[in-house]
C-alpha cells in the first residue's frame, strides 16, 4: 500500500483549493469533471461530488483541485475533505479507470543552455517529480526508469531530474548540436506516453518525502535551520533556473563553516563552484554576522 499524505494549498481563486499529494496520482495526465455524470471514469471524483458544496473536480499529476459552491467557506471544510481524499488514496482504490489513463496528453519539451557547457536542461510543460533526484551512473537508477533509459545513450554521463526539467551532463566525445534533438524527442515521447519516471515505493523516494525531510530539518540546530531557510528562499530558485540544485550538508560552529552540495548543472561546472561559493559565502556572512565565515562547496 502506498503511503499518501495531503497538503492543502490555497489558489488565487477563493472558491478553488488544491489538495497536493506527496506522490503522483496520474501519469502526467489531467482530468476535469463538472458533475458526477462526467466523473464516471473517476471513482474518487464521484465520491467527492457527494459532498453538496463540490462544484467541479480537477485531477492532475500530484494534486486534486476542487471548486466549491458558495454555501460554505473552505476554512470550514478543507481539513475534512483532505482527510477524505487521503483515506481514499491510501485504500488503494483507483483514481482514474484504466481505460482513461491510456489517453495521451500533449507534451512539449524545450532545451535550455546552462552555465555549465557540459549540461543541457530539458524543460517540460508537465510536473515530473515532487522532489529532485540525481543519478551519476546507471547503477543508481533501480527506481528511476527514465534515468535508466537515458543512460543507454552512450554520451550521457549523469542525469538530474527536478520538478519540471531533466538536466543531462554529456561526455566530451559528443557535441550538443548532434544530440540535442534526439534527447529532446526521447524525453517528450517518454512523458507523453505516461511512462513512470520515479518509483514512488522505492526507499530512495521515501527518503525525499515531506515527512522525512521535515523530520530531518527538525533534527538540526537553530543556526543550521536558519541557513537552510536562507538557501531555500534566496539561492535554490536561482540555481534551479540554471538546471541545478544546492543542498545544505553541515554547519561547524567552531570553524563557522558551512558545507553545501552542488548537484545537476552546478556539479563540476568550471565557474559555478567558485561563483556560488563566494556568492553564498558573502550572503551568509552578511545575513548571519559572526556565525558564518566560510562556505565549502562540494560537487554532488
């Protein structure tokens, strides 16, 4: 049995709320139901329509969005709905019937350069994973079918998968002009066919769950928590836009040293280690005066 958990997310429309799941419930497909008759292909949506305030149900990727009638406020019912959805998912019942999941959904993928000349970022219009995953060899891909197949291309050196993109590091023997189209089309077709990207039951995946990461965060000391929060807010978004990731590793209060791990396009980049180290170092020195002096950047 899969262990699903639900997070409640507000939207810009006060009548619509999102119930995000920690695992994917559809294979990159989207379904919209305006009433219980339209929801014949979704037992979960049909169950939700029995709630008198449910006007519309939208199921996609790793969330369920519900639009309500004005007879209630979400603040009064959202927790009960979240519990109902979580219980349904953990019961193992189908979200969408098999006949519906065979439908292909149009997918677009475009290639984007990164500061690392050996890395190209392939960005999709679909959410691919809920947490980042890095693979430096095919031996790491037992739970990651997409990464495993990418390593069958002889020029692929490493693979990094983030929310909506795949960063690929190539060996020097190949030129991006010769291989970009082939990789882009392979990734696009793979996603469009609804193939599994990450196995949600793998131990490595569970280690990246919100519950596990929250527990790990709570084990940290107060200074480390503050450093993690700064990295999450100010550094990670910029790094992700370049096809990479940065992770806090440790904080030494005696030496006032922070260690971070660079992944994806940042790992092994000729300039990123120096640039990021000094950029992060200056930021942390300024924001945490007297507590941080140096930052050591390690390639993942």
